[in-house]
């Protein structure tokens, strides 16, 4: 049975899983989730993922949420010898660390500044900006100390997908991160070396830019945690 991926077209976690599946040449069925219509908030969707978050992988009735876990799972099951998720314990530990770092710090702080104000009733504050620069500074330090071409090794890994797509949201809002020279080079190298994979991110970036200029009305979702922006009509 072909894998099914429930995903949104502009969400960094969804993009990362799509890129891994593409790079590994694993056939899958992409099932778009309409975030604006609240398809992820339904009881039917909750049967697959009680967190009601996106993406979700369906492997013949085995449902898995959390993009990091999905990335690890598809590598382990379908392409266990791929360099995308190396078997060497130390290299894999660094990959796992970068995935955790993205989840806890990089994506957490950056998306709160780039994405949340587009869709929800959040403001871009000085404190939020400080957290973005803190995250960038730490990642710059990791790249400097490790001295590899990519985020966790001298070759592409699943960690790069998550971090690239976080970075993409900065570019989407026109945020200048050029002073972080190692991040800038790593990000541009990904674009140049993997144009087909970058196209997945680039298409999403254009959508984010559109939404930034034309904020969607999500007040009907009644999200339990994130209050929707009030759109002046």
C-alpha cells in the first residue's frame, strides 16, 4: 500500500517530510489538508492524530504525527542505509540533536516571529526579535564548531530539511540574516545543490508571502490555544 501523507502546502514540517520522501524516491500519496477550513480540527482527523497537528503519515493504518518522528521512521523502514539518516551513532546523534534543536529553539522562536503573526493574533515584538537572533546565533555557532558543509554532516541529512524550512520563513518576510555568514552559505548551498527540493520550499514561501499580504480569516476555527487575527473588512 502506498504511503499517505496528510500535509499543508506551506507548513515547514510538512515540507520537510515531502522533501525526504522525494530525495529517498519513496512513492507516496499527498493528501492536502485545508487548514483554512479547519480540516485538521475535525474528530475524523483526531482519530489519526489527537494533537490535531499537521503532518500525519499513514503507513497502511499505522498513523504517525510529529515530523521529526516521521522523518526518522521513513528512513529507518524504507531506506535504512541512506545517508539522510546515518547509522553511525555519533553522526546520528548530531542529526537527532539538530532535529531537537529545531523543534525546541530554532523553529519555535523563529516561527513565532515569522508565521504566527500572519495567521494569529500575535505581534512581532522586541523580545520576539531577540529570540530570533538568539536562535540564529546558536545555529551559527553549531555550524562553526562542527565545520561541516551541512547542518549535521558533510552531506545532506533529514536535519537540513527542518532547518532549511525554518530559515525559509525568514526569507518569506524579508528578514535579513546575512550577517550570519555560515547560515547564509549553508542555506544558499542547499538551494543551489538541491534545486528540486528547494522548489518545494520556494513554492511554500510564495504562499506565505501571499498570506502575509492578504491575511486569512481564521476566526471560525475557534482554536483553543491560538487566537485568530481579527480581519478588518
